[in-house]
């Protein structure tokens, strides 16, 4: 099965809200399109996983991330960044997998995963 990795690096509102909405919609149609969806959050976007904005793009991003997790899509974040900020336990409890960024990027290159970056 083909795979798209939605890679979140930037924390601007459009990247967070529109990108996560695109990932969520793609996951909803994965069985029809035959394209698996995976998410990797890194850089300044990873900090937004711990924000509790009650409205706006950060709220949309986190809502969509939770829906992606609930749908069974693999959602991961950088383990080194999580350990550095002390957020690793909270992310794992939320259902986010912690991965080494170098290994994620190498795997994508080796298995032909399409990387869509926001």
C-alpha cells in the first residue's frame, strides 16, 4: 500500500490547521484510495501538541491529531524533543508514538513514502 507521511514542522496557524485537516481527510479516505496515512510532528509544531488553546488553529490541530489517533492512523513525534521538554509521558498517554526523527526520515526514503510537509 502506498503511504503519505504528513510532516508537521512549523507552528504557524495555516500549517497546523489546514495541514492536519488534510491529513484527517486523507485518513478518512485511505481505504478507498489505497493510500495509508501517517503523521510525524517535529520542530516547533511539536510544542503545539502541549498547548491548550481553546480556539483557533492550535485547537483545530490538536482536535485533528486526536481524531487521527482515534481513527488508527499512526501519529508520532520526536523522542529526543519530547525528552528534552519533559513531555514524553504526556504524549505517550495521548496515544502518540515517540520515534527518532533520523529513523523516520530514513524509513520514508527507503520505502518510498511520500512526505508532505507543513
